[in-house]
C-alpha cells in the first residue's frame, strides 16, 4: 500500500529531489562547460550587436528609450491610491468617451498612453456640465399585476420614485419610458420634455400578462449600445424578477454581453417584494453588481423617494474623458489604453482594452497613400546618394586623367630634377591611398562617412551571425546530454510537487485559515475562526479583492465557519469555483492543503 505524504514530508522529498537534480545537472562536466561557454559568448555577441545597431540609429533609439523609461516610471509610481472604476465607454468611429465613477477633487492633469506612446485627451469634466455629454436614461417598467400588488400602494410608490428621478434630472438629460411584457412597448421616446414624461407615468396601467424579462432586457441593452450616440447611457429596471420565457436569451448570455470589451452599461434595479420571484430577482441584482451599479429592494426603504435620491447621487459622481480616434488607430483590432489622472485629492490610474473601429475605405486609401509617399521619398533619397557617388567618381577620374597628361608631357630628366628639388614636406603630400591622391581620398571619405559607416556595420552583423551559427552548432552537438539530465531532474521534482499538493488531513483547525498564492510568497490572507469573508474582483464589495482578475465575478465566493470546520460558498454560479479540480456549485468544505481556484487565481489553504 502506498504511503501518503503529509505537507512537511512532501517538502522534504522535494528538497531531496532538487539536490539530486542539481547533481545530475552538474554531471555533464565538459559538455556542460562548453554549452555554458557558448551561451556566454552568444550573449556577449548579441550585446555587441545591439550596441552597434544602437549607435547607427541613435536618434530613434534615444526616443524609444525615453518612452520606455517614462513607462517604467509610471509603473513604478503606480500605488494603491483612491479607487475609481470605468462605468461606461461610448465608442464611435472618430472618438470614444470614458465615463468614470469615483474620481474626487478638481482635475489637475490628465495623461493617456497606448502602445508605449502618448495619446490625446481632447476634453474632460463632470457629467452634465454645460458643453459636455448628457445622460440618456431608459426607464424599463414591468407593468404586470405582480409588480403592482407587491404593496397596497405599489403603483403610487413606483410613480413617486420615477417622478422624483425625472424632476431631479441632470442638465440636458433625456428620458424614455418603456413598459414590457413579451416585448417592449414605447410609452415616451427619448425626450427632455419632463412634463410629458410625468403625465405619461400617471397614465401607465398594470395588467395580468406574461413577462419575458431576459429577452426584452438583452434587446434594449444592445439597442442602446448600438445607437451611435456619445451620451452616458443607463437603464432603470423596475421588475420583481418574474420571467415566463422558456426560450431565447439566458442570463449567461446577458452576462457575456455586459462583460464584453466594448459594452459598458449601468443597470439600476428597483424591485418590489414578491416572494415567488425572489430566486429570479437575485439574478437581476447580479446584473447590477456586474456593472458596479446600486440596486434597491423596496421593503428595505420606508421612504421610496430615497431610492430616487440614491440613483441621482450616483449619476452625479461620473467624470467623462473625450478621446479622439485617428485614422491610423482604426484598425479593427484590440488596443490597450492607460489613463492617468491627477486631482487635488489623489491620483488615479485606469486601464482598459477595447476593440477599435474597422478602417473605412477612405482610411485605407489614406494609409496606402502615406506608405506610397514614404516609399517614394526613400527611393528619391537613394537616387540622390547614388548620383552623388557617381559625381564624386567622375571628379576623381578627371583629376587622375589630368595628372597622367601632365606627367606624359614632362621629360624623364625633368621629372628626376623636380623630384630631387622638392622638399620632403611637398613629397609627403603626394602620397596615395588606394592609388588615389590623399587629399582627394580624404575629401571623398569625409563626404561619404555615413555610407562607409553603414558598410562597416553590415560587416560586423555578418561576423556576429557567423559566430552565433558556430555557437548554435556547438550547442546542438553537446547539449543533448544536458537536456537528458534536465528531463530526469524535472521528473523527480514534478513527482514531489504532485505529492506536495495533496491535502494534509492530519493538521487540525485551531486559530485561523490562511489563503496564499504559491507563486507569490508575500500574498497571504488570514481569516480568524468565526469570521465571514467575501472574495471577488470588486474592491468595494469584497474583503479579499483581486481587481486584476477579469475572469472572477465582483463577489465570487464567501468563506465561513460552521461546527469547527471552514467552508466556501460560490456566490456566482455563472463563474466557476474549483476545489482540488472539482467544481463547487454551492458549498464545499476547505481542508488543509486544498487547492482553490477562483477565476484565473489559484490559492492554497493552510490551517493554523
């Protein structure tokens, strides 16, 4: 029977495997020394080659180095400052607008970077300011009897909330009111006529009907996103979560739509109390959490107008940034942006990747014209250089021919007499280089220094390529034994690793549970016995947050204790939580040494 190793024994076995593996690796002796020497020479050759190329193109390399240093500086200075989140991104052909929630203080400086280059932010300010984009709010109301009968005065409560929301509008804000059953029906299309909107609310009636919530919501989200306007769009959903649809859109598809790169749309949910629909209502609330938007359960509010005040206040915290899109950026590909904002109360750094618009026929023609112009300029420069060389060669030939004619006219006696009478300093000036007078050759070399410099670089490059080829041949000949020894070392360490990750059932839970990332020794999250802790990607709604994990839900899981044991509960079944390679749909016990995976983050469990 195989002996199961505890955690400490497995680590001892691993250390022994590493020591044995080290002896196997060193055992290569002479071939290993040759391979190491080849690698060292290869690195030295590559360094010399890079330095030579850098000297040839110093201007462009200096500019690139400055940009890289600036990028490194910004990354080093990035700290865990005040939290801000992108609430929505409006994207059109020639511009995009970022709507950001959570920036406090007066903006002092804004910088935008993409692909190691600085980009332009043409305009920024608070949402609703004069001259800036205005909100565009869709009120989506389920006018079923189940909503109206949740309270004795259900319709009056809903009307009071929506009326207060409309009267406390922002500057230039437009509203539309739609009711829905199987499909959405427009009561009032988008308008800033607030009297018309108030009267429309009073005329809405409630009736017994089927409700296809998911299908209608998906259709309205997609329609708002694709309308081509740069307004800040949002949805106020009034529903008890009832959904009679059996076919069509699923909540998973709704989640995928809201998680896609270019689709940001806040969804505020206002729900009355209706017990049979509470299960579906949780899924609707999950859509609000996914968009980092507040949601409201009416039984928790004595004064329903507090709900409207909360929605209005949330909309007043939005800062917008208008970013133009040049024709060269319309590539139809994903592009990453980093926005840095400095205010009187702190600094904020936001990163976002989105799918850029596809280039139009005019954009393609402009890019091709620019490439053709650059190619033509390069060709003209090459022609001018060749003509200059040819002119220099003609001058040299003419001087040589004149010298030969002069010498042919002199008698041999005159030549000897003249040569004897000339001082040494004069004779030295007549020395030749490659068969040409020294003064002409020096003039030629001075005027064509750049040409010969690049010729010398090409020679160095070919020499470096030859050296690297020799190093590669040596590596292929003598490296097989080293690779074989390395495989034996990896097999030993892999076997130790597999035994090390098995849960240690012998250790008991006495004080707390620690979650840690094996790849980052400093990341440890302790949970004392009796405490409840939530894990997710949202900093504001979770005790343990992983904001960079885009595959983790805002509130993914909960850790809690019961009867001396520790358990994990999956709060978002649409996202996978795995415990020791098994999916956790509801609740599971955490054991010492267990491997826990949430989104793309892997953690280990340790009892203390």
